[in-house]
């Protein structure tokens, strides 16, 4: 069945028919196509474009098709796309009345509608999954609240921080991800139905009525833009790419910290695999695959940009290719959030090793600088003084925590006995009391705040 071939004198070439078919991809939108069609038919009856009895019969047929689709019993044929499949099946069931279904609309606004309905549901699901992952991270932060580890800049030891503080950094990232998805949702939540092929229709339709039935808050105000716009896919894909970047960064750190060289944590066996050759191996496959799948999501985003970058208004068949990659992106994001939520709580920390490494690399040197600054020494001078102390330590092959007060006073008479306490990693962490800092007091406050926000 073709919806468009009345004027054509030749049948479509078989290879061309296969080449142009999108059914294998857009059948995923079947439920949304049924929803949109039911709303459209109800509107046609309300506006007296078709009779009420006709509408009831069409809606009944559509719902029957919907039940068959849900149970996997719907019979697809050589249909061009999901719209054709449903209309063809409807006409087979209720006769010529089924041909009234398409009154006042085009496949152009129909597919735009289906994609928006699908994307709205996906955004809601992903936002919910992000929240669940945040809760898992928060539980881990509470469990390991006072574990000290080295902080890093340039992948070099910087200053001691709490492991819980590191976890809370990812909560912040994920919260921004939720905000991006929610902000995208506002622009997805616009009904294109009734824009028809791009010019609107001369039939007395009520676009606000269908929008309300379908749960849209707004109606697209320009019929050309309504059928040609795919910004909502690009925005959602962009938010997905940033989210995946965050998951990939988290995965990278877990991979590093799970290695013998770091030894900060151990991945549970239920989330690791072995080697077919080396019996001793326990590989961090879950975070590695998240890292790898991030590349596929990036690829999907740039494929969409490339697809849309030079299309004249309004609809072009190129846009048929917007769905497969986008569907895959949504599946990847959802699966990565799901596995991360199960995987992260299972890791085990080596607290002693983390503290031991936090003490290496003279990570409390800045605390001595700030100690002198509090004693009235200009910051730059204090920085030079501590730099000279570090040079002395290198020459004498000693560490900061091995320094005596006598040695410290060689460099500045401002040092008192309490300076030796500032050298300890526990003291360093406790002293970071600025808002958002790594002190236990600040971290506890942030944990309480997050508990309220995620309740």
C-alpha cells in the first residue's frame, strides 16, 4: 500500500522500495503513532470534519491495533513506514472509513509528533534514572564519609580531600545534567500536529484540542518550522552527550583507582570479567564499556548536526535518518545509568592505601603557606618560604611530616608548634571550612542538603 502513488504510472523499483523504507526503525514509534492518531480523530469529530460515529469506529480500530502491537501480534507487511502500516491495517479492518484517518494531516507533522512524544517519555525516564544514580552516589558518600584521599590536578597529587567530597562533585555534575534535560523538555513539549505538510490546512481543525489531549503545553506557531524542526532532538542528544561525558570521567577514575598502581578500590567480581588467556586478570569491563559507549553517543550527536546543517525548509527525506542513531543514543544513556547505579555501590575502598597516598607528594604544603598568611606574611612571600622548605626536604631526603619545629623556624620565625599539626592530612582536611570545601563539617552539610533534594 502506498499513500501517494495515484498519479504514478510506474511501480516503485523494488530496490528503491527497500532503500526508502523506514519501517524497521520507526516501528519503535508505533505506540506514539496510535496515540497521535486517536487524538487527531477525536479532534476531527469535535470540529465536525467527520461524524462522531465514524470517529468512534476509527478509534476502536486504532486501539485494537495498539493492543496487537503491545502483544507483538500485529502483522506487518511490505509497509513503507509505521504510519502506512497502521493506516493500511485500519482500512483492512473497518473498510474505506479508515481512509478518513489522514484527513487534515501529513506524514510530515505526524512523524514530528511521534518523535516529540517519544522524546518526552525518554527525557522523563532519564531524569528519573539520574536521580536514582544520585541516590546511590549519596549512599556511598555517607558510607565512606571520612575516608581521606589525595586530590589531583594534572593527575598529580594536589591537596588531601575526602572521598565523599569527590563523590559529591559527581552529584553536582549529574544535577546539571538533570537541569539540561528538564530545560530541553520545555522545548520538546510543543505540538506540531496540524501543521500538515508545512503550510497548515484549510480544514477547520483545532490544534489546541489535540495538543491538550496529548499532554503538550504549547502548540507550534509556525507550520513550516513545526515539520522541519529537529532542534529538540539535537538538544536532547547534546544533554545526553554531556551526561555521558560525566559518566565516562567517573568510569576513567574508577579504572585508574582499581589498578595496582593506585590500589584505591576494588571492583566487585559480579561486575568484572576475566581473561581468556591470563587467569589472574579481573578486568574493569563495565566502566570501560561506558567509556566506549560515550563515543557512540558523541557520534550520534554529530550525525544529527551533519544531517540538519544544510537542509532547506521545510521537510526533506534526509530527516528519515534522524531516528536510528537517536534511538540508540537513548538506549545507551539509559543502560549506562542503570548499570552504574548497580555497579558503584559494590566497589570496596582500601582506606589505608588512600590515606597513605594522600600523605605522599607533600600535599599539605599549601597548608603551611596559608598558616604563614594567617600570621600576616604576604601570600607570595609565604609561598616562597614554603618552596624553600620543599627544596630543603628534597636535598635532605625528608618529608614534611618529618620536619621539626627547629627546622621550620630556620625558614620563618612565624612558625609555632601548631604548624606541625597543620602538616597532618587530617588537619588539612578539617581546615578546609570554606563553603563547598572538603572539611568534614562542610561535607556533612552538603550530604544533608542532598538528602533533602533527593528525597
